C-alpha cells in the first residue's frame, strides 16, 4: 500500500496506531452509550425527583416548621431551598447534565424550568412555582454532576496507550535486529566477514541470527578457499610454462616463426597468470591507513607506463583513513586502461574531497565504451575486442579487480561516457570524512 511507510517499524507502527484508534473509538462509544449516558440520565432523574419532592414537602409543611426543614435539607442532602419573590436573571451555560435535569424537571412538574446562576458560581438554582409560591432550590454542581466514568475512562485509555507503547518498542527492537542483519548481509556480499551478531532475544530471532552467523562464516571460508585455489593454480602453472620456454629455446631445427608464435602464447599465458594472481590478492582484506590522497595519486602517476601523459590537477589537502594498497591498485588499473586506450591523448586525474566522501576520476579521450557495455566490462576476462595481443588488449581482469576491490571496501567503481568523447572512470569512497 502506497500510504504505508517503507520501513518495517513504520508499517508496524502505522498498523498498530490505526487498530488502536479504531479500537479506542469503538470502546469509547460503547462506554458512552452503555455507562456514561445511563449513569448521567439516572443521576439527573434522581436529582430532579429529589428537588421536586423537597419543594412539595416544603409546601405541605406548617409554616413554623419550614425553616427547620430547610436546615435539615441542607445538612443531609446539600440542597438549599427557600421562597423568593423575584426569579434570577442569568441562566447557566448549557451542559449535558443540565439539559437532562431541565428535561426531567419539566416532566415531573409540567413547567418550563431553566437552571439559573446566582452570585456563587459553585451553586446552580432551579425555580419552581408550587401552590402560589416561587420556590428556589439549589445544589452544588460538583456534587451531582457525574465525573467518575471519565476518570475510569482515563485509566482505561492510559492502559491502552501503555500497551501500544510496549508493542511499538517490541516492533522497534525487531526492526533494529533485522536492519543489523541487512547491513551484515551487505558486508558478506562484499566479501567481508561482518562482526558476529548477538544471538539473543526471542527464539525465532536467535535462530535466524545463529543461522546468519553460520552462513557468514561459511561464505568467508569459501572465499578464502577460492583465493588460495586461484593463487595455487596460478603459481603452479608457471613451472610448466618455464619448462616449455626452455624446451623451445633448445630447439635448433624448428620453424623460427612457429617458435616465435609459441613464445608469444607462453608470454600471454604468463600475463594471464599474473592477472589471476593479482585478482586473487585483491580478494584479501587490508587494514585502513591514514594517508594523503593527493600524494597517493602522485605515486600512482609516477609508477604508470607513461607518466608524462598524465595530468594530476592541483587539489587542496585531502587526508583520509583508507586501504592504501587497494586504492593504489584501483587507480593504477584505471590509469593503465586510460593510457592504453586513450590513443596517445593526455589523461586527467581529478579528485573531489569533501565531508561526505571523496571522488576520484580518471578521464581519457579515447574511443570510449558503448553505453550498453559499461557494466559488462567489469566481468572477469571480458574484453571488447577479440584480440589477445598485449598491444590491443590486456587479460580482461583489470576492471574486474577494480570492481572487486572497490566492493570489498565499501566503495563504488563506475564508468560513464565522457562529455566531448572518451571515458570517465570514477571511484567513490563514501563517508570518508
């Protein structure tokens, strides 16, 4: 549903809040109809009966006993009764209890009786004409108006709010655990072993966390085995290649052209093996080090095959803590690609350094890469040209190493078409500041 929040906690909170509001609305309506209203009506009816009975008794009593009756009525029932000559002018503010009391007084006396306000705001008065006498009977508002159901409702509502809060806290705890699992899963996907998650909480969460920890250990073990296997195979292949080179050198009557082609093939095999070793080494983690990024880029330029063709733009100091070896290999591979395919044009290295991270760009003016192939070239052994010659193309592992190293350190390596022609290779290191 589009109107629900995206996060699990947000959806749970919205659902619980909606259910809470509906349930509380229904509960309050039921309490109002079955408890508050009947009690209010009963209280108003009883007070009206008491007031009418008090006035009728006053009329029937001998005049000499009426004063004692008025005192007894006040002391026992907190009602004040007396004969008056002039009615009060001000009516009280409308209220549910007051409207009901006026209705029941009218029903019992047949008169249109309105509640009046006297000098004391705590007292409410009703004036009844009976046997030629205008009798004014009053009561204390706070004593007769019904407040207890609202207090009970407040207690009920507080309990429901506490229940809702407890449910939200539980949902928050669960969503936090799931978010930690998601972050750790991203680290596993990048080839790193995340910090083990605590196997605590509900049985289902404990089981899920334990299974994830086992999976992370197994994935890390598989990655280490793959690295060892790649390194071992690449290293062991160099021995037979060396023997084949020696055998070719000892052939005296062989066709020189064929020997040259075979030596070229062996050299290409050796380059592939070197690339595989570099790829295997790129899978190993490296501790970060505090480094000046401009100086590191200058070292990469100096170590390139054609440093005279590289322009490193002057930048403000940019000191960061990162994996030096990984960044050197990434920049070196991108720089060699730019020099190899840049058709002899200058290559630019740009550095953007800010509090949100750093962005390194290697830009050339070569033929570039079709937009459809900007992602596929990161696959191992993928090359755009069919030639296996060193002059036209490498082993197809350079960009794969770049992408693998960047992902392993939480960086992002991308390619895009450069405006005006050529290619721009970028490495983004977020949160480096």
